[in-house]
C-alpha cells in the first residue's frame, strides 16, 4: 500500500521511481494481486497515469487491462477504470488541442497503432460489444466511447468485425433507446462512425428502426431549434441515406418524408437565427437534397419529388424562399434544394411557376430570382443557386420553356411589368460579364431540345438606340461577340449560339445570312492566341462546324462544300480539329461535366455549363467526320438524307393519317359511350314506365273487381267493362276473412249453447232447492236475483249474436256478389283497350267504393273484437255463477243435515214430553192433550209459537253441545 500511496501522490522517502517503473509495478500488481481491491486500486492508478504516460501505459498495460475485462466482469468499478484507461490510450481527441502541429501526425499514428493491437484479436471487439450491453452507467458509457474511438482509428476493420459478430449492430442500436441522454447522444456518435461508407451496415441500421428513433429524437429536441444532438442525428441520417438507394426507398415508403415538413416551419422574422439553428437547418436541407439528388436513379428521385409535393414540403420550402430575414447561406441552400425538388418533375415545376413573391404588386418567384441573378451586387453563390434553380425549372419542361420564350416575343411583351425574358435580355447585354454568362446559359436552357422555340426566338427584335432600326436577337449576339468583350462574356454567347443553331437549319440559315459571321469565326480560329483565348477558339470552331453539319444548302454562297473549302484554305482541317479539341481538354470542362449544379470556386472559373458539355460530346465526333467528307460523300449523304426525308415524309404522312384515324376512333368511341349511356338510361326509363303501367293495370283490375256491381251503370256508355288479368287476391282475402268469421260465429254459438244448458241446470237445481228448504229462503233469494241478472246478460248476448249473424249474412251476400262478378269476368277479357278509357273516368268512383269496402271491413273487425270481449265477460260471469251455485249447494247440504238433526232432537223431545205427561197422570194431575181439537185458533198459534221457541232452544242446546 505504501507503493500505491507513492503513486497516488502521497509522501515517500528516497528517490522517486520513473513513470515507466511505476507503470511496470502497477501492471505487476494487476497481474499478481489476488485481492480485488488491490487490482482495482492499481487499475485506477493506471488510469490516472494514462494521459501523461500514454505510450508507456499502452505498451505495458493493454494486455493486463484486456484480461481484467475478461475476468473481473462482476465488478463494474474496475471494468469502468479499465475501459477509461484504454480509451485514454487509444483516443486522439484528448491531445488534439494540446499537441503541436508537427506532432499531430505522430499522435494519429500512435492511436492507430494501439487500435490495431487491440483489434488484432477479434474477441476483444466482441467482448467490448458485450460490455456495451451492460446497463450500468460506469460500464456502458466508457464502452461506447472506446468503441467510437476504435471506429475513428480503424473504421473499416472494426466495421467488418462488428458486422460478422452475432447481433453486433442490433446491440448498438439499443443505445438510441437508453433513457440517459449522455449514453444516447454518444450512441448517435458511435453509429455515425459505424455507418460511414458501409452500405451493408447502413441497411441493417435502417431496418433496425433507426429512422423512427432518430426522427423522434429530433422532434423531442425541438427540430431546427434543437441543439448539437439534432445536428448529430441529421449527420447520421445523411450517412444512412446518401448513395444508398435501398434506404432511400425504405425512407420514402415508411412515410418519413412527411415527418420532415415540420423542420421547415420557421418564421419570417429577423431574430431567432442562432448559429446552431443555421447549422441544423442547413443539414436538414442537405438531407432533402440527398433524397432528390440528380445522381439517384430517376424513378427513386421522381417518387420522392411527388411525395414532397403531396405532403406540402415543397410548399414549405417555397415559403422560406420568399420569406424575409433568412440568412444568406440558408437562402442559398434553400434555392438549391427547391431546384432539385422540381427538377424534371412536371407537377412540381408547374407549382413553382405559380408561386408569387409577397410584394406589391405580387411578382412570380421566377422573376424575383432572376432579378437576383443579374444583379452584380448579390453574392456569387446566391447567383449560382438562382441559375441552377432556373435550369432545373426548365429541365424537361417544354411548357416552362415556351412561357419564358413567349415573354420575349413582340406579341406578348407587357410594358407595365418586368418579365423573365426582359431580365434575361438585360443581363445578356449588361456590362457585368458574370450577368452576361448567366443570362446566356439560362436562355440556352430555354431552347434545349426544342426546335420550335429556336425558330420562334428568331422573331425577337431588339431596339438598340433611338433612331436606329431594331435588330434581331441573333444579330445582336454576334455583334457583341465581334466587339471583343471579356472572355467569360464571349464564352457565354458562343454557348448560346451553339445551342441555338444545333439541330435547327433555319437558325443556321439566319446566322449565315449575315456576311460578317463566317469571316469572324474563321479569323478567330486561324489566329494563334494565348491560353485564355484557346477556349474561345474551340467554341468558334464548334459553332462553324454546327453551321456546316446542320446546313441545308439554302444559301448558295455558304453551302457545305464551300464552307469546308474555306476551312481548308484559311485554317486547315488538322488545325480546325485541333482547335475543336481545346474544349473537351479544358480543366473547367471536366469539372462542369461532373454534375448539373454549377459550383465554382470563383466567378473567373464559371465557363462551362453541364448541359453544354453533353452537346459538345455529342457533336464533336460528327463535326470531325463532316469536315473530312468529300463532295461525293456529301452528295451521297444528301441523297441518303433526301431518301430518308422522303421516307420520313411518308412515315410522317402515315403518322398523320394514323393520328387522324385515332382521333376519329376516339370520337367514335366517345359517341359510342354516349349512345351506350343514353341507351342504358332509355332502357331504365322504359323499364320504369313498364312497371308503372303494370302497376296501373293491376290497380285498375283490382278496382274493377271490387266495383263489378256497377257494371249496369257502365253499360250506358255502349261498351261492356272488360278486365285483363283480373287478380283475385283481394277477393280470396275477403273469402278467408268471411270463413274465419263464420268459424268464430259457430264457436260463439256453441259456447252460448253450453252456457244456456249450464244456466238451465242451475235454474232447475234452484227450483228443487226452493221446495225443500224454506228455512234458507233468504240466502237463496240473493242467488235467484243474480241468476236473473245472468239471464238478462245472456239475452243481451243472444241479441248481439243475432246482430252478428245478420252482419255475417250481409258479408255472405257481398261475397256471393263478388263470386258472381268473378265468374262473369271471363267473357269480359276481350276488349281491355276500351275499358282503359272508361276506367280513367270512373277512377274516382272506384276509389270511393273501395274506401267504403275497407271501412266495412274495419267496422266488422271492430265488431268482432267487441264480440270477443263480450264472450270473455260472459265466460267470467258463468264462472262466477258456477262458483255461487256450488256454494249454495254446499249450504243446502249443510241445512239438510241440520234439519235431520233437528228432527231427531224433536223426536227425542216428544218422547220426553210424553213420558212426563204419563208421570203427571200417574200423580193425578190433569194434563191437556196438545192435539185437542177443542182448542181455538189462537191457542194453536200460541202453542206453535211455544213449539218454535222450544225448537230454537233445542237447536241452541244442540249447537252448544
């Protein structure tokens, strides 16, 4: 521990050991100590020395540190120290600021050498990937930094090791989901290094849902207002998308382009443009350009352009383009971005043509941009961006080309507003050579691959000065060319003339018609000028060659043969071909041929246009051949051309005939479609009318069936009503209802008979009871009164039943009438046409009678319901009477039993009385006989009263007992 104390800065006696000795002792302690605490302290000491003694620690301790990572994984603290030490040894970031320039290369070599030693054993990288999976902050974060440093030093080798490791890339993708921002942000930096120039890893990262996670991080951080994290995410997205068609297609199909629109929702105020925001927005614009770059496959670029228009991204970019207060570099990059979004896409080009600047009065955005292009006070890069935007707007856009050229024609010039054509002419003839070049190239793009516009542009007349006649645009260009202006101006005008005359014989004729043009060209080509003028000589040779190759020999003095003879005499064929080759051999020509966007380090280097380099490549060979052709070959070629022209004329004629036939065929198809639709409509109308007629017939026939009883009134018109297709549905329905009512009537009659029999039985039983039970007369009297009420109700039911029978008889009579009408309807089927006229007159009467029949049916239904209710009430009444009858019978039986008991008691009482009387007689007492005939009526009544009292007393005693 004293040794460690000395290492860590504690006081010690004796001479201090050197750094190498100390590191060696620490390495021995790491290798030999059995206690984890001792090893941890030693590794911590190595970490503190690794920055100062980087070389010594790297040479002596790397092997021991790797062994610690393998054996002591259970202790996160010692693992963290070991990873930090390795990072200090391998990384060059720590000493970049401290090292001097002369030792920077040595530092880079040192980090690269240590990295090579570490990755020599691929298991070390695999072990590091395993440690990065640990959630412990002290392990994961140093592991991420170390792996990032390894990728910086030996990127391709480490990428290959990670690529072949199982789930290697997937493990690193989990870093983006870490809740700790430090690890997540360093994970983004790690993936930046991992995805550099490796398409396979880029695809894996993309399909591991990297786009979704990165876009979420950008949104969480505030889009363009975010910090350095947004910048890192954008750089990673560029790595994934640039020159990777698979990832670009995946990005588009995943609808991630739509999520880019909020990035460009910035205000038009002059504040809020921090340096980080400018950087973020610049990277966002570059990311859009990656998706629509002209170097991408045309199909992929076109689909991305359409998606950007439909989601509103192009509209948002145009808003920034026309906003105020936007920094110059952001405005320039926005113009370049809009240029590539609209390049070659007709829909986007049409939209851009409709965009207006927020000025008073509003001006088209194209006009505003051209004003900046021809303004020499604007920044050079901005003018180049506007030129590129104008070129992209006209690329494969014949409609836009026509609109630009039309602003130059005399019939469409508007003196009240500035047009694009006026700005181009103004720039073409201004004193600024850069404006001359830009305007010439822009006008050349308006004529690109469009022979019709080349001919129309010949009509443009320019007013040079007051009092002088106007000159053509072509003549004015050659006049400025012959005045010996700056090289850049002459190069621009020569490119415009070459584009204008190529593949347009009429323009060549107009050019040769000026007798000064050919001598000027031959003079320029024949002179031996300096290096700067060689480019102009080459372009003059190209223009003269175009005048020969596309010459239709309409001018006698400037026929092909005479021009070639002129070249042979004044220049020489070899010299002419040599001067023609100056163009393609020029360095600036090679730069311009690389990509469509004009990118120049300075205005002096702006000489060639990308599209013009294609024209030179196409014409250089054919012009060289045309110069060496003899007159006989020219004649043969002319004959061949004439033959081809004849064939072309024939083909054109047939094409015209076919086109006319196609038009006629299209017209016939349209007429056929129109007639077919009309036929379908008429058929539908006929079907509808037929159904309506059939409905009217059915209604008419039904009404005739229902009103057959009025046929005798209809005979007065001279014709008998005849019905076609009589439908008996209503008749059969009425029959069924009549049968149902008959059955119900019979059922009611049977139920009434049963009730009558029950009532008769009750009456008979009540009469029998009246003869035998005088003592219960009071209780029976109530039952008789109720029975009389029941009889009255039954009488009412009988009367209602008779009324129902009368109604049913009436319905039967109606049914018989309908049957008679139905049977007599057969002979009336012959003349349905005559009845149709009569039916229209009787329609009102028939409808009225049908309503009456329906009302009768409704009334019968109501009567039927009332009969049902009465039947239910009578049934309940009979049940009540039966219940009372059974009660009376029970009371009658009880009364009979009581009477029998009373008779028994009376008999016993008579015997007792007789016995008492006998005893009184024995005692000599005189007793009167109760049956004595001499007793009067009053006495009889008294005796009867006494007997009744005695009977009652006896009954009372009986009940008490």
